[in-house]
């Protein structure tokens, strides 16, 4: 891992207009090998119409940028597609686009009638210089900057900026107060964008007495070191490869997990250590977990992985919604959700205790569990690689 290498942790959180089932704000996130793109769109009004217009706007932008269309062509397409409100004479949906170059950390912001972004560097909100350009008769604002470790970008819809208006007359909540709130949250020492975004949105909800007068959305981007995880489960088909696979795990630059009894002893033999079971960690439905020198977590295999799969489904990708229990399944699920990228090393040697060894390997229980977990993690915007051994 190089000092320059960063991961851009992107999280959004929304509050619906009181009484509405659909949110009139839309956030779309696109990650490619070269860049990350975030689009925040705010449909005029609230409810179904605002939701449709915001989704249409964000969808057009992301689709065209995915196909590497020039930014000006993207903006012209959106402005030419969206109708104009005859009363307020503004587009039926505002939008803001953030593009981040992975190699350099350089970011560019395109703003169409949205609140200005927040850029925090060294726990200070930094003002960015803007230039203006008129496209199809519409004035847009552009700015750019550089993201380094610990820097934080945030884009808010109008509902966040004006959340306190008319509710708490003795307490102002605007751009200045939101910036101060973020600075006090110490973004340079933050472990995730989620904590910063959730902190602002909880305050926003409180200020509007949990009855938002407008859809409110905040999307945050924290530049930090990437969190990598490798999971080794199941002995390889070729027993002569046991040592090589164990060495590959131990040389991995990131957190390490071993799932399965036989797999644990393969690694233990390689490192010359004896695995230890955590006292009192067994539960009625989850076998005990343990520890091994150089490995962050060791668990039983099939039962624990199956339970973790259910936990991942139930929490919908939010580690904060995992049960507060300390057992192997919860710990495994939390590690998976806290990682940005997960590399599975999956041995295909069949355990006859769980499965008839005469069955084809492609319908093994272990393979099924890993594939289901990987699919869920990808849906939760994690990068997943599987090596079948």
C-alpha cells in the first residue's frame, strides 16, 4: 500500500418530508477504476413527483458519465430534458455532481442550484473558489480541490440547510452551524463517513422535531486508508497447496479471518502456533470463535457463515444494526461490513460431515454460502474477489 493510495468512503442519509413515503432527493454513486462520481438531485416539491424528477435527473447524469460522455454534454442533456416551473421559473430538479480522480485525489464539483458543498481539511471548513458558466441559459457554478487523508466532502440538499426554520426559532441551523458541527466531529480522526453523516442528520431530525418540512439529504465523502480483508475458508483440493495458501493469507496487507476447523489448523501449522478458543464464546446457535497469532478472527465454518449471511441480510448493510452480541457470526458479519474490499480464498475440498462427497463441487454448501455473501456485499457497494482453490 502506498502513502498516496486512498479509499473514498461515500455514505448518504435522507429524511423524507413529513407525511411522504417517498423521498424527493436522490443520490447516485458510481465507482469506476479511475474515479468516483456522486450525484445529488433534489426534485421540486415533495412526494411522488419530486421523487420521479430527482431519480430521472440523477439517472441521466450517472448513465451518461458511465459512458464517459463529456460533462458539458451531460449538463446540456439534463437541462434540455427537465421542464421549468412556470411559477418559480426554476428547473423541476436541482443537481450537484462530484467527481474524484482516484490516482490524484483531485475533485471537481458541478452545481446547479444546490447548496454549496462543505470541504473540511484539518478539521477546518475551507472555502473554495468558484467560477460560473452559463449553459443553455442556466448559470452553473464550478469548483475543485484536492482530497488528502482525513479530508471530508459533504453535499446537502435544501432540507438539511433549512431544517430548523419555523421549528426552533431560538436556534439557528444553517451552513455555518453545520460546518461547525462537522468540525467538532473531528473528521481527520473519523473512522467512517457514516458516523459524520449520521451525526448531522440526527441533529437535523431533532431540529425539525422529527417532522421535516422538506426532504433532507446529506452525502459525505471521507478520504482514508483503504480497509482490506481476506477470508480463508475450506482446505484446497490439492493438499500440497495448503502451505502456499496459508502463506498468502499471512502476507496479506489487511485484516485476516479464517473460517473452519480444518482451515484453522492449516494456518496454525504454517505459523507454528496453537489456535485458542475464546472462553464463553459458544452460543446455542453459533459455535465458539477463537484467536491465532497473526490472524484477526478464527471461527467455525458452515454454521457460522450461514448465520452471518442471515445477519447481513437482516441489517441491510448497516453494521450499526447488527446485534450487540459477541459471537462468531456477529463478529464475522461486522468485519465484512467494515471492509472496503474482501478477498475470499475458498478451498473446494468437501467435508463429508456436511455434504455427500460424490456431489459436484459447484453445488457445495460452502460455495453456495460464499457466493451468497459475496453477492450481498457487492450490493452493499463492497469490492469482492473470490479465488476457488
